[in-house]
C-alpha cells in the first residue's frame, strides 16, 4: 500500500509540473502573439547524395554477410577522399534545381511558387537548369494565368527551364507548361485541353413555378450576362460566349508564342492527348518520367530540390510538446492505477 501511495504521489507531482509548464507556455505564447515572424523555411535536398546513399544501402544489403564490413570501409574511404579534395569537382559541376507544383482548381500553390522562383532568380547562375515537376488539370483562368507568368520569369531571367509531366498538365496546367524550353511527358500523361469551359446553373423556371420573383439589378449593359436566379436572355448568352471565345484566343496566343512550331488551330480544340500522341502533335518535346530525367541529369550535374515549407510557430511547437507530455502522464497514471491494491481487490 505504501509503495502504491508513493507511486501515486510521484504521478501527482508530474501532473502538477505539467500544469505549471502549460501555464508558462501559454503566457509565453500570449506575449509573443502578434510578432512578425517568417512563416516559411527553405528546404534543400541534394538528390545526388540521396541516390548515392540508397545505392550503398542496397549494395550492402545484396552482398554476402562476410563482405559487408569491407564494403562499408570502402565507402568510408571514398567519403574521406572526396572530403579531402574539398569536393572541387562538384563545385565546378552545373546545377539543376528542382521545384514541384501541384495545382488545384484555384492554383493555390502559386504564392509558394512565386517565392521559389524569386529565390532561384537571385541565386542560380546563367548555366543552371530549373526542372519543374508539374501536375495540374487546370482551373480558374486568372489563377493559372498568374502561375504561368511566374514560370515565365525563369525564362526571362535567362535560366533554362524543363517541365516534366508525369500525370496531367491540361488546360491551365498546359498554359503553365508550354512556356518551358523543354517539355517532357510520361507516355500516358494527359496533356493539352487548350480550350475554355464555363457552366452556370439556372433555377429561374423552378422559382417561377413557385411564384418566387428574383430581381437582378445592374448598371452597365453587360454587368450580368448569365445569372443563376434571373431569366437569361439570348443577348446575354451571346455575350457570354463572346467572352469565352476571347479568353480562348488569349490562350491560343499564349501557347503559339511559346511553341511557334505548333499548329495551334489543329490542337486548340479543347481535346486532350496522352503523352505519345502529344509528342506526335508537337505539344511536348520528349517522352519520359521526371524520375528518369533526374537520374539522367545526375550524371553530369548536381540536382538540388528546393521547397518552401510552412514553419511551425511557437504555439504549434508548444502544442506538440504539451500533447506528448499529457499522453505520457496519462500512460503513467494508467500504470499506477493498474498497480493499485484497491484495483487488485
């Protein structure tokens, strides 16, 4: 019984300490709230080193148990020799920078893409290459227009750009991809869809059937062409279609300027093609996956992936620490209760 009381007293002491830590943490977070902080951090991964590390692990795993120590010692000698030489050879190699863009209908990742592009323009040399692994089925015109303009900044800064499409770059996704110096696609990646689509539901007849009036008041002849609740006119429909055609013309002009050898009228039908068909149409320059291209570039260049990631603020870190502390305290409390003589009775 005394032993159990001692354990229970220790548990209570830990619980009180945890409460004190939480109070202090909350006070600190409250004090720092509102201070301006950098909410992102730049992450860099040397893909050459990652590939070399995996190759070594697989080589060791596939070797005979008796020869593994010899292999590991050989790897260590290689590392020492490379470090002793100061990695001069690597410093002279070209660099291929890798960024990723996964687009939703609003192209929500455009803000991060813009910052990554700015970082590359500031740091990359003229001979460097920027590889963009792009995946998007398109979305809002103005959102993807901005994303395409951000990628155009790389070309305008004199950096060679390569876009790799493994799954899909259609509509707004192709609007972005077509500006690259080289556009590569996997054999069955979906490419194209140089077209514009819009659909507007209209419930006017349903409301009229139930004697519900909706008044749409505008100032300006074409302020509202088609509406959801009001009665749509033929003039409004014609104007809406004219606007779609205008956007389509801008889309075609954008693609034609960046891929002048393309028969734009033949491909700007809104159709999509798989990678091999897209190559025949001139929509892409080569077939292959992004991983295959990265391995190819690693033969002659340092391949570095960069990404801006959200930085966890103090409140987030404190929250994680508190949750872990509470979980451990609860586990300790359960252990004490399991050993309780009252429970055993």
